[in-house]
C-alpha cells in the first residue's frame, strides 16, 4: 500500500564534470529508472542518446514559455534515420542555438561565421547563431524538420543556380514548414 504508483524524477544537468562517454553511460542508467524522467541538459551527448520523440525544447516567445517536439508519427523510418544520422549524431549543438543558418558546404560554414563576427563586432559564439553546413543542397530536409519541430528559427544561405533553387524549394515544401521564401538567401 505504500509503494509509489508512478514515480517522477527530475534531473538537472547530469553531465556536469563528466566526459562524453560517461555522459552517454549515465543516460543509459537514467533511462533504466522506472517512471517518468525529466532531464534538463546542455549536453549534445545526452540529447543524442535520447529517442527523437523524447526530446523537447523549451523556449520563450511573445506568448510566454513554450515547448517544441518532433512529432514522430508524421515521419517515416527513413526520415527519422536521416534526422538521427545527419543531424543529431553530428550536429548536436543545434539543440542549443538561438538561430540556425544552413548552408551547402564547408566553405560557407567556415566563411559565414567570420563575416558575422565582423558584422556584429562580437565573437559569433556570443550571438547564439550556429552556421551549419548540410553537405550539399539536397540535404536540408532533415535539418529543417528538426529545427521547425523544436521551434529553432532558421535561414538557408544557398547558391542561386536554378536547379539548386528548385531543390531547396522542394525540400521546403516537403518539410511542411510554415516559413516563407524570404528565409532563403540565394547568392
């Protein structure tokens, strides 16, 4: 009669003072705890260890404090695989960005932060803007889906060649985003 019916545990920043492999091991241990778990973290390693449908973002906007989440029921297995492989496993830092700028490749990914730092006159890391090379114009979709679901503002900086613009527009349409074409900068 005195057993807890449904335990709830909240864990804040369990990654403190742990190296990446220890963080991953700790997540597996926390996942084994029965009941509801709420884990607040700034660790891309812990976030990447969670299932995509378990991840929530908390953000403040003009309506107050809100939540974002990936609706996994709207995605097929291949969509989920691409989000995990192309985004979460390699770019876990995007969970913590204030704004994302997606670009095609490494040249833009290296140059745009330098331009932004010159423009804002502060180190780009202080702006909260992350510049993410998606490894080709055909790879925006998983990034768009995750950013939209977690309510992270984003922009695309893309080549202006007709075939590339068509590809990017197609991915915008497929993502189901409510963003408009003004969020895509072509050069």
